[in-house]
C-alpha cells in the first residue's frame, strides 16, 4: 500500500465536504477520482499530498513513501512555476528543493518528453496555459515519484498533449508507480484506470473497478461524473 | 534542510538581481531618505553623527521591508508556497533561504547607502571599524531573522507592507538603537565603554530573535 484514507471526514469551517471516506492506493494502480464540481475531489487530493490534515479519520502512507522525499509528486490547479525563471531553471529549482540531483541533460530529456525542449531557456511568463501545464507535468515526471497525484492534469492540453499525458501515466504505472487522477473525461480516461472512486453527495458513492463503474453508470448515471 | 535552503537562496538571489525591481526600489527609497534629510541640514553645520546614524538605520529598516515583501512575493500567484510545503523539506529551509537572500540584498543596499551618508550627510567611519562592522552584522542578522518570520506572516495579505512594518519595527528597536549608538561612535571616533555593552545586548537579542523565529516559522508558514 502506498497511501490510504481511513474513515476521513473533512470540513471547511462549518461546511461538510465529505464524510467517512476510506480508500487505498496500491503500487502500480491508477485510481480515477470522479465526481461533480464541489464534491471534494481536490480536497481529497490535498489530503493525500499532506497539504491538509483530515478533520476526522486518518491518512497513512506506506513505508516506501515515508523515507523518500521525492516519492510523492502533486500536480494541482496551480502550476508552482516562477514566471521570471526559464523552463529549465524551474525544473532545476523544484528538483533540487525536493532533494533531487537532476542534471541539465536529465531536465532536457524530460522537457523533450513533454515537447518543450525548444523552449527550455525561455522564461515561463511567455508560456501559454497548455505549455505551462506541460512544464508542470515535466516537473512532476522529473521527480520519478512512486505516487503521482494529478488534479485535472489534462486541463489546457491539446489532443496531442493529452495523448502524451496518457502515455506518461501508462509508463508510470508500468514502472510500479501509483497514480491518483482527477478527470472530468471519465469515458476517455477510464481505459487507463484500475480503480474508480466517485465522490458524490458528500460521500464516497462508488469505489470499485472500471467494469463495475461502467455497469453502475449504465444503471444509474452519475451526475456530472462522466 | 541546508541544501534546500541554499537552493531557495540561489533562486531568490537570481530573481532579485536579475529582475532588480525589489532591490532598485529599496535602494531608491534609501537614497531618497538620505537626500531629503540632507536638505534639512544647515550647510555650515553638518548633520550630527547620531542623526546621520539614525537616518542610515531608518533607511535600512524601510529597505528591509521592501526586500522581504519582494522575496515572499515570489511565492504568490502560482501556489509556489504550497509547492515548498510539499514533500519532507522542513519549512525552516524557507526561513533560512529567504533570510540569507535578504541579508545579502540588505548588505548590498547598505554598501551603497554608506557612501551616500558620507556625501550627503558628511559623515564617515573614522574609528571603531571592527565594532561598526560587528554592529552592522548583528543588527542585520536579527533583522533578517525576524523579518523572514514576519514576511511569511504577511504573505498573501492585502496590506502586507503596513503589516510587516507595524510588527517588525517595534521589535527591532533595540537593534536599531544599538546600530545608531555604535555608528555614531564610529562616525565621531569617540571611544566609549558602552559600545561593548551595546554589542553584547544586540547579540542577546539576536539569539532570542533567531531562536524564536526558527521555532515559530513552521506554524506561521504552514497555516492556511
């Protein structure tokens, strides 16, 4: 097990986000997180990233994640990028901050994977939203993490970049990394998933395999999830 | 932690010197203060050593606020603060990195303010060089230690300039008093026993400020 939520209930002030959520993230697993806007998907992601403490319940991490500073990577709604630094400088900074020792050639290699190598020495302030999102993905990939937390990673990406994202998620899974992935394109992304968790009506409405999810969706369409 | 702090320090210095805006603003403000005070002095009688020292430390204090606002401003906008809190790097690495970057920036600014003091206020070190340098180091150390903590506190606040100044200046008063006293003594060359006492007092304040800031920083920086 890489990470697990045990009966987690989360409040923002007096507002209940969700209650009694329990799930596990296993090595090599791609867990798709679905649910309508405001269901608490990003909150759950922030709990897994350690950026939030649960109001009730516990979040635990496996041995492999407890002793490795680079084992967990998070791609959220904000890019974490410094506009005045170049793409390479941003990659270098975040890698070094997390204790990594990536060389220039390693940074360039990951930039090539996200099709940004020609822009390696350009300042990020000139990047489009899609380019910034790809650079954020490069930041996460450079870490070579065991657990990838991707909160709507496809937002701002064109079709070609979405294909690249799928390939990177498949590659991460192949090397044994776990991926927790928030997506609003379930029908498109479910092919890569090993498990689906649906947050709805302030609770975990579904947690199972993609096949079970497909059966459930046919019988009872999930509002906004697909 | 030291490696992460060094990484942040290098990034901040690159941004501060490359972009220049924060540093140039601080420098211009410092020069402006010195110049304006020089206008108030009578041409025949130069500004007193104590007044000149007070003007130097006042300019330094305002520059310090500008420098910290600039430094902590780098982590606003794209959620960079959250990024720094991810993983297992202790938050104190931010305090240390920002503090070190501010110290270098402040020393750069002061290195240019001192000649301005000499030109416009007609004061210069004539004696007590080692003590004056020690006073500069002690006042700056305590200042950046506390400034780095309070800069984090005011990060993301609308009126951060006011908030930082309101909290920082009263706390730094003992260090400013020491700086004024020792610099005035160095400008006049009047050796006094009290210089040593002031320096020891400043060292004690530094120890307290640095220790408290180190311990409190994670609570302030990780708070939502």
